[in-house]
C-alpha cells in the first residue's frame, strides 16, 4: 500500500487530552505530518469531523494550534481530508459517538488505523467488555505501533491485473482526477487498454457511493519509428475515442487523450506515472500487464516532484510537443 487511510477521534485534539502532556503534543503533530506524507484522514460525518476538531483546539498552546492547523491546511490542499457519510440521527453527541461513527466506516472499508485516547478506549470497554479491534491504536503508543511504523512509500508488485487492482483500489477510491502517463499506451493492445479499464472501474468507488471523475491519458507519438502500432495522430485519437466511449457510458468519467512528441533537441518522453489529485506514483516498468507477469516496484513521489510531473503534461509548461488531443465524454 502507498496511500493509507486513517481515522482519528476528536478527543485527541482536546486540551484535556493532549494539552496537559508535552509528549502527547509531539505525537499528535508527528502523526499529522506523517499523514501529510502518505496518508488520508477520514473527515467523518460528511466533513463535520474537521469543523468539530477545529472547535476543540481552543485552549491548546498557540504553537500547537498553529502546527495542527498547518497540517490540516496541507491535507486540505492535497485533497487528503476525505468525506465519509453523516451519522444517522443527527450530530454525534459525544466522543463515544464519534468513535462509533469511525467504526461504522471501518466495517464498510477498513481503515489502516483508528487512533483514540486511552480514556475513550476505556469507555468503550466499559460499554462493551468484549470489544477488540486490531486497527484501534491507543494514542500514546501510536508512533511505536507496527501499523504506523510499517508504512512504506514503495510497493513491490507484479505486472498483473490482480496486483494492479490491489494496489490501485486504495489509491483511486477517494480520487476525483487521474492522469496516466506512459509513452507506449495504446488502445490497440489489451495489456494497455485493460489497465485503463481497471482504473475507470476503481476511480471514485468509495464504498458508500460512486463518484464520476476525470481521466487524462498521456501517450507518445504514434508516428515515431519506435511507436507501437504506428499510425497518424488523428487515427490514434479516433481509436482511443472508440475504445473509451463504452467506459464513458458505463462509469460516467470524462476522458481526455493527449499525444506528445519530442521537440528537436528536447527531452525524451520516457518516464511513466500514475498521478491523481491526491498523490503521484512512479511506475517505471509501465502501465501494461504481462503474462507471465514481471516484478516491478511503484514509488510514491514527494509532493514537489509530483507537482513538477503534473506540469510536464500541461501544455504551457511541458518540455514536450503536444501533437493532438481528444476529449471523450
């Protein structure tokens, strides 16, 4: 896994929990900073969680408030605060209600971890002495928990649809925009088109609802000597439109296909990426699947590299020559 989804109960931001212990202040900030790197945070109760947490920051030291809000702003800018359904029957009345709401979402699609205070964990055990949930991590132990320390920014896998599905499901679940970059992407070979189809199936499949999004495909010059299935740019775009139209009808995503060439003396269009509105991933062996499958490793890009790669496929800032574009909707 490269992008991990977490839940945090609001009491972790309460002065009565975190404000009385400098060690807990450090843990809170380190958790949030780690989530900014490769995490998603469940914005429970139809985004009411974030508003409720902000209201509980009063009473914390100004420095801690600043650090927490700075992390929230980063998560927001990276679209990493992800909404979950509202609680039936009105707003959560107390911290136990917020925990129950997190557990409801966890039963639907498991979080990587749910962080909660010792006091709230004790309360839950009083209400239900048999309660046991491996994903629930008591806050003071969070940074040393195997689930937290086991996070990785690299993912070894095989170039197979089964491994691609396992890897892409958590990456695309909350994404609204997807950019696929591979100079060899072609609509004429199933091993490439099948990956595009898989991405269309997974994008916006949030467990409680399905959201249509946009998918951009960036491929290389189909007239080049090294191109797969050589053909004119106009014909290649028409072929993509023909192949993608059924996916538009089925999943309601909006597609755009871009074909790029190399400028004289310019950069070689070579690297392959999966870029969403939340993160960027390097896929050095390409987006096609193989039989028998080869081994490869995907790597989560740091945010500055991710933003640079996005700019590479925006015409005003691209080092490549845009040969043609086709929108399919």
